[in-house]
C-alpha cells in the first residue's frame, strides 16, 4: 500500500503516572482512518528532553507524519519546542505575530509565561488555535499540538487539509453470539484467501455470554465484499447467531 | 532513584484504527504508581510479528518489567505467543494442565481455537485468569496479558505480588483559579529548588475560565512538604485563588 503513514507521540508525565487518562490517541486514530493515513505506532513518553528528541528522531524517519500532543504550554515542564529545535538543529525564535496576538488577548495579564508560548523552532510553520490562541507548530514532518483534547482537535482539523490523503479504508463488521474460539478456524481460512483484507476479531460480552465482533477492513471494496460474504456463509454453516 | 521501571506495550490493530479505545494503559499506570514501579514508556503497535518482536527486544533490555496487553486469544491475529517464543528462541509448547482445564470448561465446545490458547513459549510461567480460564504468561521480564480490560486487571493483580516494589511516590496537588502562564515563573523557581520533586501543571476549565492544577510528586515526604509550602506561599503572594 502506498498510503501515507503516521505515528503519534503523547508527551507527558501525567499520562504515565496515571493522573490523566489520554483522550487524544483514539481521536487521531479515527481521523487518520477517515483520510486514509495509516496510523502505525503510538508512543507515550515523559517530559524528558533526551527521550523526546530520540523518539522524534527515530519516528520522523520511519513515518510520513509524526504528530505530538502535549508540552507546548507556558510552564517549565513544557519542553516540546526546545526538543524539536534541538532535533532539527535550529534556534528557538520568538514569533512577532504571535506576541502581538497575545498582547491583544492577555493585555495587562501578559507576562513571561505567556511569551514563552510565542517561541518556536526557527523555520517552523504555526498551527492555528482558534480556542486559546497559543499556536502549535510543524517542523518538516513533525506536527506539535496541544495536549488539551479540545485544543488538540482544533489544531488537527487545521492540519488535515494539508496532509496527503490515502485511499479510503472501508470496513464491514458482524457481531457473532459465540466466543472467538468457535469461529477462529473458519475466520482464519477466509483471512488466508483475502490478503488485501485486514480481518480482526474482538470479544465482547452480551447478557453474560462471550460474543465476538468480526471486523473486516480494506481499501478494495470488491475483496471486502467477497470476504464478508464468505464470513456470513461460514457463520450460517456453523449455525451460530449473528447480526 | 533505584525504583524498578516498566514499559507497557498495547498490541492490536483495533487500537490504531480507532475502532477500540484503550482502557488498559491508565489502569496499569495507576497500579504501578501504587507500588513504586516507574512507568516510563508505553507503545501501541499493530498485530505485526516483526514489529512486536523488535519492540519487545528493545524494551526488555531498557526496563525492569515489560507488560503487554492483547493478542493472546484464539484467532489468527493473536500472535503474541509466537512472537515471544521467537524473541526468546524457544519453541511453542502446548500446556497439559491448561488443556485439562479447557476440557472441563468447554466440554463439547472444545476445538482447535480453544487449544491454541493452551500454547505458550516453552519455559514460560503462566499467569492465572480466574475470569475466562485462558492464562497469560511471563517469559523472563516480559509479562503478556489479555487485551480485554476486565481480564487484564485480574492478570495484573496476579502479577503484582511477584514484582519488586519501589519506594512509594507521594503526591500533593492544588487547583489554582488562574491560567498556567500566571503561575509558570514562580512554579519553575520552586521546581529548581527541589530536584527530587517532580512538579507538573495541568490546565483545566472551570466555569469557562482557564484554571491550573499543580501536582507535586516525590518519594521524599520532607521535600514534598517543603515544595508544597513554597507553592502555597507564592500563590498567596500572587493573590490568585486556589484550593
């Protein structure tokens, strides 16, 4: 597949201490699926300069796009800007237009903390933030967004129009009222027939009974439809309920 | 700090496609914080043998413990067992006691799919599953658990007594009714004074107003208390509301 790929890096001690539950990865995953960008890896890492720089250095080479969330606020633990500047070997530079926007917004509350959010790696392109002004930024294929979910979403929607789109991935699913082990042999047989369909099975409980959700995904609608028919057919032969 | 460390690997295409929202990382994070194991990295990766093997190979060297979730069921996309066997260069072996337990439980529903869940890397120690029988397993410092959150939690509680505990990490927090930029300079000043206290600030909204939660964490209760007093003191000087 020649679809573009991406990785996500969630930056923040609060995610690893358990204080905060991530609400960004799943949203990015769904939006990337919508536009045919294959999301292949996510990492959650602490506010640690060496770790952030090493992680971004590795991932920016492996994937078409790298998206980060977190670490772009005004406090001492917000170090994404200095990490990206270090990674790309450029200085950190204060952006005049952002300072101006802050002055108009913060007025007498303007201070060094606010100004820190006007600092970006030199040469970065800013990512607009219509909710709370302080922008995100892109440097080459690394896109740095806020960690606050509402702001992250606004930034992501600002980024998406500029991304290369992949072929759309279609999916079909069927809920089976039987455990995974009942369908696993037949399901695997179908998977082997359709290498261009990604087939997954996911257990769930219904009225205390083990059930299975089967999900088929492909950018080839003909294969997807055939594989789906094969699944429906073996479910009939097995005599299990499904819908 | 000599506390043990850990990484978590969430295995499953469904997490990266956005179909499923992870419910395991945060739980593991909180339980590791409880017992003083430092959770330093999480990765979310697809059901891809090369990726799983390479990820585990890297992480098992870097951390005291590696915990995986997902990929231990009966279907073709459940490949954690074969990946761990490949990583440690051991064969996959059917476990007789597990087969016996399955026979008693599944009776006439016994089949190859069920039996697959009795296969483990030779030499692995099994992790009990009181909910749905099929065990997880440990090989050296790699602990492989189910992806279904309820089952994962049971397995984790089974693992925890055998883990080396670190010194407990204590925390104090204060909610400030002002934005991060208002407190960032003073907050950083305190952080610089207390290198053994990890200080983070997290924005939240209250009645539409930007507020900030300050969190201090340390295994040194004296430092923690002093740093906290310093924070309370500067909040008073700044004249911001807090609680």
